[in-house]
């Protein structure tokens, strides 16, 4: 499917709008009877941007998403799994848990073949988890808040106290003095580090930066 | 008014375009996935989870008696501990609980105890989980979360004797230095019954296949409970606590348990009680030829391994007709109590085309490897007949 050009926007738009409406309807139905393959595809396509961002931001604090993608579970077992993870400290709201269960049970149910694509990074960039308020002057990071945000988002790779682990040590890392490079890396990723622009608000990133400067 | 309307409509279109683009991309990816991926196993390990690192050994490696350290399967709940926690200068093993004399030992202290070497199979309780139907949650291990290695260390009973176990003691709790990323996740705390802990073959190993224990395998010290599944073989061991009861917490009281009697799949939690996974069950694997291999019409050497928890392997049989008839393989090589037994069979294919080879083992206790394993909620102890499908050349 090609990107929609400006000229055919209206015609294509109508078609798409109807797909979206069908998608929304299917999402509403997902809790009930088993879906057809086409319905599942719609649920997956509709929910994927946000669900995959959540998986990357919340689940991969403790484990890579490959562990999620290899499961083939019915809805009740997905529910139990997501609740278990919340109980263990995954930062997932009730509403996010519901969305994840709908997505996971449509995409990774027992009828799906073993070989599926890994979570597709192309689907990841869409909806930010947090909405940015209109910019009101420069952001001031709060180090105390940054400590908690770091623990739940960054520590898995960058280690306790930012002393390094799977990812580089960030305490006293020269990148902290180059704020533009720091922001660029967090927002858009670098090498094996994924982009966090969709998972962290600008205030979150400023808070993390402020906290890292104290390390 | 109209401006903001146009804006939100544009935003809406962008979203729609994005979603459709994503859908198209997802669809485009589908056909490629129809081919069986993961069949080509060229690397030293088949990775199941990147972090924490969980990886299995490609079965072709099981043509050798000992599984090399760098190919040996890796499984942990949290990955290796921070380097500082297990650096030899600071590392200590503490023995406490229901004992007369608490111990705190350096690695050097530990090596003063008698040095013991045991060859033993270590197998993940979830090895073969991917074959259970209906599917169950967890790392989808196939055939290679198992290996056979030479473990060198000291007897746990020698340490416990020095510490002086009190009469009320019934269990020995084992704790490694590995920690979850998020503090609200339960620790991987396990215990074994005192009887197993004081068994002369239960050891604390600091060497694997003659080399210092590698980090991924529990450096500097891990537990080896020969004949038992690897959920008892705690890595990065730092604390031993002798106590009256089983370890508390998720990884002993909820996880790593199986129903005492068979239950219907997904029948809700079993009415039967759940007991800890302990001894291994009789099992065999075909190491060669590999799945999907092409073989000639001349005699083909089929070989593999077979093991059981607390009994010796007595026979290994192969079937080339989906289990209707079985032919006995020849047991070869080393014969040690807790190690696996190698076997060979000279196969003369009768016809060209696709052929399936099945194998099953029987142990001295009379356990026979079943066609499939009883379903259990966490998919433990899979030991169904092993199967390899090859193409016989015309």
C-alpha cells in the first residue's frame, strides 16, 4: 500500500474512514465471540501502534518483546499474564491492560501459526503514550522525578544508578553535557537503543536528564 | 473554527494513512513467514529470548557426549547478577538457618572441601514446552534446553556437615545473586528437600567441563542436583538456608509445579494437588540426521542420546512407520549414572522421498517414553517421542 498522496486524499480517505469504523467496531466486539481472520487483522492493525509502543516501553523493562511474540494463548490466559505482570510492577494502567489483552489475543492466539513477524518497528511510531501540552517556555527537569522514571524505563539496560549494564554507563557520560545529542538519542534511538519518543513525555526526558546530572 | 476542523481532519487522515500503511506492511510480511523459519541453525545457540538471555542448543550438538560450554543451553529469570556481586574478592557463600555453626566461605575456603566430579544431564523443566497442546505460556523451548556436562565442585553434604544440621531441618533453601530489574518482582528463591541436599551426588559446582564455571552458567558457583530438573540447579549461588519448610514465594509455591494426577487441558486449576518438579523423566533425542536433511539410499547412521532421572537407560528404539513397529538401537559410549547414554542405529531407507524417524527410550524402572506427555498448565516435563523428518534421495 502506497502512502496517500495529497491529490487522492479525499477519495481514499472515505475508504479508509470506513475501515477505521469497521476496525473500531471489531475492537468493541473483541471481547465476545471468536473473530474471523480478517477481523483479527483489523484489530491488530488498529491497536498495534499503541500496543506495540506499550510492549516496548513497559514489558521490555524486564524482558525483550520476543518473549511476548512467541506465545499463542487464548484470551483468558493473556488476561492472567498481563495481570500477573501488573502485579509484579509493570507500569500498565487498567485501560492499557485492556488494550493489550485485546491486541495480544487477536495477534497471538492459539490458531496463529508459529512463524509470525517479530513486533514490527514500522508500526511503533504512531501514538505517543503521553500527550504533550503546548510548549510553554523551556522545560525544567526535576531530578527526584527523574530517578523513578529512569528506574522504570531505562534501568533494565543502563543499570542501577545508571552505572551501565546491557547499555552504556550514563552516570558522568559526556553525552549529558551535549543536551541536543542526549535528546536526539532518547527521542529517536541510536544503535540497539530503541526510540523512546512515543513512550516518554518531554518532561519525563528532562527529569531523567536532571537526575542523571546528579549521578 | 473551519481552520481547526481542517487541521483535525488532516491529523485524522494522517493517522488513517499510517494505520493502513502499517496494515499493508504487516500483510506484506505474512507470506515470507509461511516458510518454516528457524530451521537453519548455524549459530552456536538458538535464541529464544534476548534479555534475559534464554537460548537452546541446536540438537546436532548432541552427537557429542559432552555439550560444549559455549553451546550449552542458557536459562535464567533475571540474567547474570551485576559483576560486583560475584567478583571473587567479594563473593561469599553464606550457610545459615537451622544449623549449629553459620558459615561464610570464600571460593578458596570452599575449595578446601573434597573435590568431586560428576557427569550429569542438566535440563530445563520447560524443555519441549512448545510441543504441549493446547499451548501454554512460557519460553517456547523445543528440543535443546538440555545438555550433558562434567561438573566439578564440592558435596553440599560436606558443607552441611560442617555447619551441623539441626533435627528440625527438612529443606534447604537456595538463593543466587541474580536480581530482578524491578524490585516488586519476586526473587528466584528455591529449595530442595534435605534428603536431596545431603545426597552424596548433590554438589556445588565451580567448574564445567574442566573450565571455571562461565558467567551464564552461574559463576562462580551453582548447584547441581543430578537426575533432577534444572529448576533446582541454582546459579550464582550466595545463600544456603537450612529450614523446616519449603521456600516461600512464587518460584517455589506457584511456579515449577505439576499436578499429581493427569488433568484435562485448560480445565481451570486442577482439583489435584500440585507438587514441585523434581526428577527428570525418561527421554531420548535424535541428534543426527537433522530435521529437513537429505540422506542417501545407502545405510544412514541415525544417532542420538537418551537419559532418565534416577534410572539407567535400558533400551532405545526407532520407528520408521509412525510407531507401528519399533527396532532397537545400539547403546554406545560412556555409561555413567546421571549422564545421558549415546545410541546408534544403521538405517537402510526402503524408498525415496520423505521419511519420519521416531525414537523412544525405556529405563531400568520400566518407564517408557510416551507418544505425548500429559498436559500440564505450565508445560513441564515434556518427553514425547522425538521425531525427525528427512528426505531420502532417489
